[in-house]
C-alpha cells in the first residue's frame, strides 16, 4: 500500500484558503499578542525649592503692601475739592453798563477777610436781578449769598422772588444794621438757612445762606455801591 504525503505547497495553499474564508465569513484572522510597553522609568521628582519660592513671593507682597500703607498714611490729602474764587467785578460792571443800575457789592474777600466769591450771575429780563455767593475759607460749611432785584420789579414778582431767595423760610423778627432795618427769615432744616431782607439803594436786597444771623449782619454791613 502506498501512502501519500501532502505537498508543502498544498498545505500552505489550504492555510491561505482557510484564512480567506474566515475573512469572507466575517471572522478575524489570528493576530499576534500585543506587546507590553517598555518601562517608562521612575516618576519625576518635585523641586524641593518650590514651596520656598512661593513663601518668598508672599513675603515680598506683604512687604510692598506695608510700604504702601505707610506712604498713604503720611502723604497729606485734601478733605474736599476746593473751588477757585471768581471775580464779582465784571458782572457788577455789566449790570451797570446794561441797565444803568448800581448794584451793592459786599466787601468780602479783601485782605484779612476769610471769604472768597464762588459764584456770580445776573439777568436783565424780564426784570433785573443779580446774585453773588461767598464761602468762608476757614470753614467751607458757611455760605452766604447777596441778591438784589431792581426797583422796577412788579410787586407780585418781587414777593415770589424774595420767597425763593430765603428758601421759603418763615419770618423770624427784625434786626437793624447800620441804621437800616432788615426782616429776618429762617427755615426748619438742619442746617437751617437764614436770611435778611431789606431795601438797599432802592433795590430789594436779600442776604441769606448757611450761616447765623451775626454772620449775615456782618455781610449786610459790608455792602457798598459798585462804582465802576
């Protein structure tokens, strides 16, 4: 009996056919096992000086903050913004030139007087009025205004103007300054606004503001006609 041995080439062909058959059938051809990753080496070491650097940074910031705090405490700072003084004279001259009327100007802000003019304005229509405001340089909570209305102002208009000038205050008696009589007015606010109302040079005149009556009387006594 003669036995036959498969030919090597025939065996390889059958293997290829089997592999192809598995792929066509949706199977998976055998693959080599995954290779294990090589050793990545030891984990990185932390910088032993890292905590020291952060500590130095914090200490430096604290030192800078301390220096800034010291400078802030020793550098002088203004308590409030100071308004520069204004010149009342040009407005008084304009009133005289436009209307021929003579306004009365308080003699404040002169050498030795702790006052400065902070505002001034006027109008000639529908009636003549002018206004000048003053503030004490040694106490900016004290403010006084001098206002005048022309002699030609109608009676009802003058009454409304006076009420506005004295902040709708209530009558509070009378006072006499250099032989001239003034009516006193005061409000109920805190601080209270006070005012003096009188006739000066033929013009209705109001001296009012955040001040006591003594201060208002001082301002009223200093009124002088503008002589441009």
